[in-house]
C-alpha cells in the first residue's frame, strides 16, 4: 500500500462536475493498493498518517498531527501510484490491485481513519475519473509505502 500525503489548506475531489468531498485545513491522501496488501497494511498506514506531526505548533515547528489541529482528511484511490516505468515510456500497472481486492481495502482504509479520528472522511469515487483540487500547505508532501517502512 502506497500513500502520498499532502498537507493542505484546501482540497476537493469532483466526479462528473459533482463535488464529492471538500475540506479546509487537513490532509489529502492519494492511496494506491496492490495485490499483496492486507488488513495489517491498512491498520499500520492509517495509524501512521493520523499521527504524522506535520502541522505547525505555536513556535512554527512541525510538531502537531491532523487531529491536534482539528483538520479533516480526504482519501482518493489512485492505482497509478504503483506505476512501473523501467521499460519503455508507457507505465505498467501490473502491481495495482484489481477492484475485487482494492475496493474492500479502500473502504476499510476510510473506515479505519474514521474510527481512529472520530470524524467523517471525504473520498472520491473508486474507479471514476476524478478532478482533484488542492492548495498544498508548506509545501508538505510525504510518501509512505507499507512495503518499505522507512
């Protein structure tokens, strides 16, 4: 499971001219799921994301989590995070999970974030063509891969 986490001052996701989710201060999480991902990957990544201390405290030091600042979260599925580009110029997405595996894990991911934070989580529509708008605050962008825990 791979996530691109962006600290935002504003973000939204739109499908067919309909706003699916919209937030102010918080996190936009782009989530890529692969065939080998499990419930353990979901739990580990959700806990890591909500505990990331990437928001500024009163001393302007990144020392606060999304929960500490009362921020919101949008999660968007993005299979292209598992693109392989070694051969040629057309990316291969062979590692991206098929919907039978990805959809339940995506839904579990959102549900787990909601349980851990006590807040509803905005999301896109799995498999749909989406438009994402955001203002990256910082900019702060962090990539986490459950298969390469650094």
